[in-house]
């Protein structure tokens, strides 16, 4: 149980910085890359494999 909470906290931490980077980035291709990284992380956050 504790490992799952730590795992989810790491995912939230990563998601925060990736989303922040996506909105501050000016290059559209890097924004798209960030969006593609966000999708599997959100699925992991929702515990969907």
C-alpha cells in the first residue's frame, strides 16, 4: 500500500512538471511530445494499465 502511494506521488510530481513545461514551451513539436508523454502517465495515475 505504501509503495503504491509513493508510486502515485512520483507520477503526480512528474505530471506537474511535464504539464508546466508543455504550457511554457514555445516550440509546437515539443508541446506535442509533452502531450504524448502525459497520456500514459495519466493512465498510470488512474491505475489503468
